[in-house]
C-alpha cells in the first residue's frame, strides 16, 4: 500500500502561500472525493489534512448501496475492489452463543454492506486526483484560523505544516473535517449536539479461518454488541457502554468483562485472548449526533460529519458524507462559485439527514426487541 509522502519544505522557508479556486479541509473519504470531482471539472483544489498519512485509522468503513452507487458512477469501485473489499453475506442476531435470527441480502443489492478499508478507498481516489495538475494535497497541516475580508466573507485558510505557516487563498472553503470540525468553529456556525445515552468501545481481532463475511449482533447486560467482518481477515467489535462510563469501567477487573463476550461468542475465544488483553486494547468513541442549521456561511460550506454527525448505528455516516460530496460537486463550476445559495440547496439534504438520524434513534431504541422472545 502506497503511503503518500509529506511535502518537503526546506528549512529556510518560513511562509507558503497558495491561491486556488477551492480549499478543502479534511482528507477523509468525503473531502478526498469532493477534491477529485472538482479537479475533474477543471477547478484548482488544495486539500488540507492534519495527519501525516492518508492511511490513518478509521472506524466507519462500511458502504451501503448509496456509497456503492456513487463509487461506481465515478469509476472508483472497481479499483477499490482490486485493493480489497468484503461484501457482507448475512446479518445474524445471537443469544447465548446461538444464532436466533438471520437476515440475508435483497437479491437486487447482493450484500448487507461492503467493508472497504479507508486506505483502499483513499488510494483509489488519490490515484485519480494526482493525475490532475490542479490538485494539491498538504499533509501534516493543521488549520489554525480562517481569514475574512471587510465584508465578513471568508477568503483564506491559515494553517501550519511542519512549523511553517501556510496561507491558502480560495474562492470557497469546504469543511470536511469531521465531527469536531475546526472550519465549523472558526466560521462560527452553530451546531446542536444530541446525546444517545451510550458510547462505544472498539476493538479488532483476527477472524478464524472458517469465519464467513457477516454482521453479528447480541445483547450483553442489556447493551448492544456488534461484530463486523472486515477485509484482510479481521473482525471489528463495537461494544456499547453507558454514556461516560468508561473511566469508571476501566478501574474494574478486566477478566469478568471480557468473559461475558467470550460466553456470547465462544468460537472467538482464541482470537479475543490473543488481541484483547486489557482495557488498553479498546478504543473508546464518544457517541453523539449533531446537526447544524447552516450548511454554508460567507464562502464556507460544510459536508459530512462536520455538518451532520452520525452515530455508528446503521453505518450511514460514510455513505451520507460521500453523497454530500457528490451532490456538492454537481453544483459547482467556475461560473457558479460565489453565486449559489447553499442554504437553499441544502434544504432537501437536511431533510434526508434528519430522516437518517431518526432511523438511527429508532434502531437504537428498538434493538433489544430482537431478543425479547428468547429471554
């Protein structure tokens, strides 16, 4: 897997200035896809990413039919498949180590989700983007502020790369920088945060040799446990815990906790024992959803989790973000920059995101119903 190198900046350089049509902040799937689609239309783009590699850890890696359609439409899916992906064949609800309900795919869709490692997805996108001279990516670059003119219109991004000040002047700034978006904060765009009453502990284990591509669900102490088979021979565990409980939980003995999981999935004991030995082998996720009434303000536009943070339920986040990028790219060209009322354009999209977030809440609240007749 190719890792994209950092730009080399000589020590004597103390300031870097770039001027482009679009500055995209955040090189996750949405920001990367948007950048590619815009340079294909002839717009110049600088993509700013705070990490020093595009192969960073990522949790939301499941495509549904929406994400699949978008990647196929832009001739990316086949290349991603060459790098490696995995189609889910079943969704199973398990109780006391036994499967009590099995769901299979709609024949027209052919899967219950596709696991795509983020590194594979970004590799496919960047292969195409780097073929265009008007594309530039600044890794290890942290946004510090936005620059506004006398009208309050945002005209540039101030950032730092390897200790060097970077000034990216742009006709439009896109915030694709996630749930804690710096662009959203610096543009003073309000967001409303909704608690869902739980957090998630993530872990990854090796899949046994006979393990089939599947999603498995169970209840432990009334809390949801989800297993997602991954490409490259892994299983991702998502273990719901009560909101804010991890600091207290990790002070308790670890063995009784992990023993409950092994009781639920005894066939995974070897893999669990090999990979999850202490609380440190879990990565906690602060779960919340959020919505912003404004999707655009004075030359700044937000997409993905920056404007509608999703919970892990239903694996909607990645697909919704890709669709944001796809729709926004379809609206932009040389003539339209600066002349589109994005808040009007976002009206339909906001309604769609509200529906998805409502579906997430319903799924979370009704999850235990799958097991009622078996208790």
